[in-house]
C-alpha cells in the first residue's frame, strides 16, 4: 500500500475505528533527555501516534508534553509558549536533544563490529537505525560500512565474489554466505558428506589401527617429497656441470707426440726420446 493510500485509509477511519486502533498502540515512555533513550526513536513513536490517530497539532503536543520529564521537562517549560505546531516541536526537539548525540552515532557506525552471537541481520538492522539517525541515504556508504562491520570470513567471501551495489542485494548475499558457513560449522558435520571430497573413510577398528594408517600415509608422503628433492638436486648439479654450448674450449694437444690431454713439456714420450738420445 502506498503512502497516499495509507493516508486515505487513515482519513476515512471513523472515530470508533481510531479508538479501537488506539488500544493496540503502545504508550510512549517518558523522555528525560538522557542518553539512555534515543530521542529520535521517541519522536518517531509520537509521529506514528499522530498519523494513525489523525491527531491535531495541539493534541499531539499535549501528549508529548505529558511525557517530558527531568531535563526535557525543564526545556519544554522554557519553550512551550513559542511552539504551537508539531513541525516546530520536532525541529526544536531534535536541535536540543539529537545534535549532541550525532558524534556518538557516527562513532558507532565506524566502530560497529559483528559479535560472535550476532547474525548478519542484527548488524544490518543496527546500521540502518544509525543511518536514519545521522540522516545519510548514500547506498555506497551504507554497503561499505556494512561489509566492514561483518565478520572477516563473511566479508572475504563477499569481496571475493563481488560486492553488489545495492544495500538489499548485499545484505541478502551476506545472509546466504552466513547460512552456508553455519551449516558446515555445525557440530557433527564432516567433510566426508560433501560430494566433491573423494576421501576414503578409514576402516573401522581400534584407534591404534587408524593412527597407524595415518602415520603410514604421512611416512609415504615424506619419502616421496625426499625423493623429489634429491632428484631436483641431482638435476641441478648435472645442469651446472654440463658446459654451455658454444663455450667449450679446444682440448690441449701435445706438439711432440700429437696426443690430446697434455702439453709437450709434460709429454712422457718426448722426455723418453731425449733420454734415449743421451745414452
């Protein structure tokens, strides 16, 4: 139902109909002006009462004044004669009690972190309330603050698959990620139930047999890795020892005997011939 239609229905309500609805409306709490009560939440409740019951300005002002106590009551005593419309009351009330809390609300937005027992919806609802309090409608800002407030594993999955541009899509996607994670983290869940894990179940028997099987598998893996490392080391040595093509030098050749591998001054045949000539 659109807002125009809602207003039309409200205007067509009979006096008896409004009295029946009034029974289901909770009475606003007393407002003292302390930080224990959100001033904008209290003001919205009175707005709702005025709208549903179709109250005149002087009627809703009387209701509001009857629930202002303490510091808020003193404030009303000082401005009552100058405020005759609900619009003026709302403006002056916000200026008096909400402006001083704006920095606090901004700080809550910036430091909001999902608790261990909180869900994605808990974070989304609390941030939406804070966005209303500071009067910020930027969707990009809303999404960024929401992603930063979530648990790291949920934020990681969101960014990995691409963060949507709208608030509703982002919250819905985070909710689905949280549901999947909670499903696989629940007590009693094992990865053997997953169809894409091809892990054989250990044979039933004593605990020692299972441990022995695991130790054997670990030993086999260690042996394979050791062989692989040794093979790579041998390959590296062979590659280093092999002379590069095009850089191989000509072998030494003896000028006396013509054989390869030694100089003429080192030639045993040449020295032997000289010795024979002296005899």
